C-alpha cells in the first residue's frame, strides 16, 4: 500500500478515502430516539444497503480501485452483494476505498489496544463489569462490529448504535499531511470520536503522521461554563472544514461547530504554517443547515453548487417587497464571513455574501480567468431550493474536478446542472458501461452522477458527508 496523506483541495482527483458502510445499528433507530441520535427519520436497512449505498461503493471502486470490481459487478455471496457488507469474507477490502470497520478490527487484534478500548467504551456506555469481560473475549472483527452497531454476538443490543458513523467526514479532516480530529457537539457521537481517535493513533496506515494529528483541547475550567455559554466550548465536526487551496482553509461556525473551535483552528493553522488564510463562515444555527457543506460544495475551480439564500441577490434582498425590508423578514437567515490572514490576523476581511467569497476563491486562490459560475439548489426556485437543500442538493462529493456524486431525487438541481452544461447520468447506467468497457472513468468530464437516495437522504447527509478524503491529487493553481 502506498502511504500517502495529502489533501490540498476539494476537487483534486480522489485517490483514497475513508468510508463506513451502513451497519445493522441503522436498522435499530426507533422514532422516539431518532433525533437524539441525530437522524431525522428511521431508515430501511436493506434498502439503504443493497439498493443505495452499494452503488456508492461500486462507483468509488471503479474510479479509485477498478481491479477490485472489474468483472465482479454481478457477483453475489451468501449475504447478497459483497461490496457493501464489511463482515463478508468476500468484501472488497480495498486500500483505496478504506472501510473504517476493517481498520478498527485490525487494531483490536492487539491485546493491549483491545483492553484499553473495551474499558473506554464500557465507561462511556456505563456497561456492567460482566459485559466488559464478555467483550474482551470477542474475536477482533466481531468486537469492531459490536462497538459500531451496539449489538452483541447474541444479537442483543448492549448499548446505543452510532448511526452517524456512516458520515466519515465528521470524524476528522485531512489538511495537507495533517489530520484534524473532531470534537462532537452531541453526546450521541462520543463513541464515534473515541473509535476514530484509536484508529488514527494506533493503525499502521497513519503511523507516519502521528505528529501531524491535531486534537483541539478545551480551555481551562470549560466544564464550569453554563449551557447558555456553549459557544465558548470547543466542539467541531468535519462537515464545517473545507480545504479549498494549498493556502486557504474554510471553517464553519454552525449548529455543531463553535466560534471557540473556529478561533483555535485558525491559530493552529497559522502556528503550524499550514495555511496563509482562514475564512470563518458563520451560518444560522438551524437544523436545515447543520454544517457549511450542506449549503455549498465545490464542483470545479470556477463552479460551485450553493443555496441561493446566501447569494449576492438574496443578501441584498433584491426580491423583497418594501414590507419585508422594513421588518427584516430574513434577518435570521443572515450569514457572516470574516477572512483572517496569517501576516495580519488582527485585520480580518469581511465578505458580504457567500457568493462573493466563493468567487474570490476561484479568482484569487485558484487563478481562474473566466467568471465563476454558481449552480443553485432547486434551480433557485421556491419551494424547491429549500426542499432540495434539505435532501443534500448542495452536499456533493467530487471524484475529480467536474465529476460529482449527488442524489437522484433533487430534480430541479439536476436541471440546473444540465443548464450549466453538465452531463447527467444515473449510476446504474454508468456502472454497466464501465463493466462492458464501453466507457472508462478517466474519460468522464463535467458530469453529475445521480445516486439512488430514497433512504440515504432520510439520514440528512450526502456523499460529501459520507467521505473522508485521505489523498487527493493537487490541482494547478
């Protein structure tokens, strides 16, 4: 395996990423606990696995590790499709499309690590000593499954599942050759963070970069702060971090990432010499938005998909009537953007709109000659803009510049991509072409690949959320 940890953009050709296939824990989320576990709805496990996520795994393999899938598209094992189920012996086990459950199982082969992690999980989940002893006896791969799904070998639920583990972007973010680990805002994600820390600190895959792992620690006496001062605490999720160039990092302040965390990240980036600029984007603390990658992602150097609420036109209220302007109907929708420069951090540069910031990145960081273009959620038509942003029209994963994965349910956004000159193809059709060798992944340009999404979209996360890039090729700047 070629050991490379390197991300300097959102759109460079993807070479390696961390993912986690939907596990049985998702099938145990009940309506009364769904929002406590940060889901908006319950999902149907077989559908989300076989009919949706399976296609995600397959298309990733064709682009990143074709030898693992070429000629095997129609193969099944005793459990159905082998591509989505990590506990199958026929699982692809790619070193490019890296499954977190396998990494966890591998570190649990070490008796010392197993003992420490069992004790830590037992403490977090308030397990009895008997259960702790029981877990110590599990085979490593089975113990990894139990830590993630909460389910014992006897199919009993020992502790709550961690259904958000499929959103690997949130456990950490690769910044050049460093990894910034998260600090979840919600108790439901504590076990995710613990497992991620053990994987990054103990798995051989990350051994060369141990000194490059960044953990944000709380300030002294933070535990004394009252709940109403939660923004002074340090909480961070990876959906609020974007590496948009070798010298520029975006940090969101949102429902999940605090201003204190954004400040600390900025200091870390400057003190470590990782970035010349850090732009902090404060979005409304609304469930609709959650992270900055739910309101915009990058498609090409000069093309972005975004929610129209934060465009120049919307910020200036050009569509408002006089009553709206007087009453400031949209006041709660405001966004605040400040850009800090390493050589003069005391004089941040403000941006009036998100569109202004993204255009500036295209022109001044990525040196685009042409005018930046914006594809708006729902084609910027009410009510489709809000409806489709809710189902992750803005949360796209770039496999390479101009080739992105998105949900097939966002019809108006798809129309906007076509209007912008992009090809649109459904993943089922694309995979058949790859398998028949009538099309090669390298030949695809300016394409939105539509992915099945009836159940995945209920979890409130798109393919940007379901990926943690470890290695992207550089783009020319």
